[in-house]
C-alpha cells in the first residue's frame, strides 16, 4: 500500500505538536491511509522538540528532527522532504491553519494520477490590512517577476515522490518552495481550502522577516532588479548628455547662472556613472552569489523516531 508522508515545519510550536499529531493521525486512520508525520523543529527556543520526541515515542508513525538554530521555514520544509519515504508527500503548517480535512481530498487526486496538488487559499484567514497590503503587493510583484500566479498559492501542497526527488536534487540554497513546485512543472491539480484561525501560539512572521523573505525570493527567481540598475544608469547618462548640451549652449550664450553649469554637469555625469558601475558590480556579485550557494540549507542537531540514514549528530543536507 502507498505511503503518505506529511512534513510539518515547526518553530516554537510546543502548544501545537500534540494536538496536531492527534488530529492528523486520527483523520488518516479513519480514512485508512498509511502515513508518517515528519516534524522539523526549526531551532525552536521552547519545548517543541521535546513534544515531538514525546509524540514519536507514543506513535511509531511520527518522526522528527531538530535544527541547530533557526534556519527558516523553507529549510524546515526541505529537511522534512529529505526525511520522508512516502510515495506522496504533503507539506503543511503545524498550527492547523491548513485544514487537515483537505488531506484525504489531496490524496484522492494523487491516486487519480495528479503529481502535484496545489492548495489554493479561498480566503486569507484573519490578517491585518497592513499585512494584506504588504503580502498582497509582494505576490503581485512576484507573480510578474516569475510569470506565475502566486496570489492565492501557499505552502500547503501534495507532491509526488518524483517531484520531491527533483526538488531535493536542486543545489541552490535560497529556495522558494511555493514557486519551485510551479517551476518543476508536472501534472498539477489544485484544490481550494479556507485558511483557519490559529488555536495556540502566535504567528512567527514579523514585518522584517516578511521583507527579507520577499527580497530573498525575488532575487532567487529573477535578476531583473540587477538589470534595472544598469538600465537606470544608461538612462541617466543619456539624460546627462542631453542636459549637458543644453547647459553648454546656455553657458556659451552667456545666459547661465555663474557656477551652475559645472555643478549640474558633475552631478549628472557622476550620478550616471555611479549607477552604471553599481549595475556592473551587481552583476559580479550575482555571479559570486551563484557560486557560494553550495552551502547546506540547514544543520540537523538531533533526530527522533524511525529516521533512516546517517543524519544524527552532524549536519547533513545531501552535501554534494
Ligand atoms: N515556521 C518555521 N520556521 C520559522 C517560522 C515559521 O518552521 O522560522 C513554521 C511555523 O511553525 C508554522 C509555519 O511555519 O508551522 C507557518 O508559520 P506561521 O503560522 O507563523 O505563519 P502564518 O500562518 O502566519 O503564515
Ligand atoms: Mg500559521
């Protein structure tokens, strides 16, 4: 029988682990789906990993790992994917904001041949207007940059083993799970769900972490920002050329204010060249950046449950 793996990244979620594992295990047992739950404690500062160990000791279908520090949700997802052995893998939040009732529906679509089942948000739960504006804007820009509709997409999705293997083979360090599954292609179905309200604990995203997330994802999926700098430099040099002629003509005709010509020429020319050089430097940094991406995405401190392979103690991220 086919096995379903569920990856649950968790950062400071000690109040959620027990409830979440109970709810999901019960649901999957009722639906007669063979499952394993993989919790990744993302360098939690509370008792999250203790709770995972407890859950793993009570239920052989539960396993988990703990990072040596907070590496972010993306790293949590990828570590989880590496520890799975299922024929299909679902990634979901461990605060039950992604409704578990959708799992059997995703599973059914997978049995019918889908290789990716995207969870699409039909609402966005309870979010502040400020958050809606910032996240909404971010997704609009991202959708343009990577040419995929990101506005309703989420990290709640099912991936076939084939897709998981493809994602795990990617050498890049700055991953963006949400977009990578689009990028990978494959036969995709989608399913709508309503974002639930969080029962325990609080959301982990601050404005700053959202901004960092946005910039990291935009730069990992597009080099457009770099090219923009170069384009701006070229435009400003062109303008300075035109203005230079105009100011020189005024100067020669004797209608210019004393000293103004030199100042305006210097500002225009220097400004143009600074921007152009920034663009060039940016391109070099982008190259170097591509090279140094070889670092591991995460470091595992310890594991619990039935985890195969040599992962305990040292870091391991398919270190090629
Ligand atoms: N999370 C994580 N590492 C982090 C931040 C969050 O693994 O650095 C996990 C968190 O435990 C939760 C999921 O990512 O399972 C979504 O986080 P949260 O509920 O705070 O985000 P929101 O629901 O507001 O999108
Ligand atoms: Mg949440």
